[in-house]
């Protein structure tokens, strides 16, 4: 007979991002994303253009909130591409519409024209 101090014990510290199994027949298997998602050249160029436009928008005054809305959609697009390697068609359509609505203000920015042109080539 074993005393309580001789009992086997398990101590688990930080398990964030970890895989573990306990028991004589336990099996642990971990599958991770394996790094950044794969993107095609057009998507990489769109991501760069979206980031440039977001930076340029900070230089403009947003009196009616239109630029804030556009920036939020650009941020979502950037997040989608970063996470999944692509922007969904619904996001591309929404961004096209916002760029068209903001045309008077963003026509001053070359980066807006770049993003709008790239969106026209994407499905």
C-alpha cells in the first residue's frame, strides 16, 4: 500500500497552445495552422494597398464619419487576408461600395485608386 506522499501526481502549468494527454492509453495529437495562410500575388498586392490606404486615411479629416466607416471595412479586409489568405467576395463588394460612396474624399489619395482598381479585378 502506498502512502499519500507516494501517490503519482501530475502538475500542469500553463497549457496555452499546448497539447497533453494523461493516462496509460492516452494519446495527444495537435494540429496547428502551420504559419501564415497562403495567398496569391493579387491578394498580397491588395493587402499592401489596403494598408497604404489605411495609413493615408489618417491624414484626412473625417467630418461625417464616412472615412471611419471605410477604415473599419479596410481593417476587416486586412484581418480577413491576414487570417485566411483571402478576402471574401462579400467583403470585396462592401469595400467597393464604400470606396464609391467616399469617392469625393478619397479621390485625393492615389492609394484609394490603387485599391479600387485592384478590387475591380477580383471576384
